[in-house]
């Protein structure tokens, strides 16, 4: 029996679990990140269930809780988003492994990414253009000076006032740049770092005051 045949049989086992216990999820494979979950990026719909991966509570960065996606993982690839808007679940796929299946993290939030533009006028005013809309992300809000902690993919209770922000998503390296701006729930954060890792794109940002 070839390795390809074994892999196919394992994938079918994962798919059976998804069919029996799961929901229908849309697979998005962005070739444009202006609207990652736009219709042009929709590949197909598959039955899928998920489970927190207790055996791998911490990835190498020690910041995200991985989930195993039970579906035919040969249909997925790293960087895909799988989403069911009815039950409010979206995952970013980070790894395809014949033993673990498809590994992903939750991205329950939606953010816009803005970039500074300079107007070609005498007053040389600056503004912002939207380069990404409704980008799925996992977010943690932190007060200034707080110690680093494990990212919780749940809503924060620190959505008022000034705070720092740490965000995980998945975009091609260089797509999010220093001094870009995260827009979320009517507030804005200035990006101070953006690093691509095997576990996704990690972004840190600092709060901007209203009107900026």
C-alpha cells in the first residue's frame, strides 16, 4: 500500500466524522485579500466538525490554541479560511498533517486594514485607504503596560478606552505593513509589528485616539 493510498484512507476517516457530527462550512482560498471571505474566493462547501487539540495546547509561539478540523483534509491547504456564518464559526488553516489532519485556529473577529495615503494637493494632507475588509482574526485587547498573556479567542471586556491589541490572522508575508491601521468596532490601532510564522500572521498594534 502506497503512502498516497494510506493518506487517502486517513482523510476519508476524518471526512466521515465531519459528515456525521459536523456542519456545512464554506472553504475560502483568497487570491485577493481585499475581501477574504468574498464570493470570488469561495472554493467549495464541505461537512466539517472540530475539536480543540488537547495534545498540542501550545504551538511553538505558545500563543494560540489549535483545533483539529474533521473533514476531508486533502481539500484544504494552509491559508484557507473555513466559515459557517450561521453558527458564527471561522477557522484559519495553518497545517495539513496526515496524522493530525487539518490544524487551524479560531478567527471570531472581523477587522479592516487601512493604509496611509498622501493626497497630491498643496496642503499634503494624509488619509486612509481600505486595503482589506472583514479580515477574519483572533484578537486580544491589553491595557498599556500589561504583561503578555495567552491569546484568548473570545471577545475581550476591554473594548472601551485606550488599549494595545494583539492579533493573529493568516495573510501572505508583507501584506500587512508597519504603520498600517487596524479598524475594529469603530476604533483604530496603529500596527507596530507584523510577523509571518508557521502558525499564522502575528500583529501587534497600539491604540489611536479618536479623530486620528
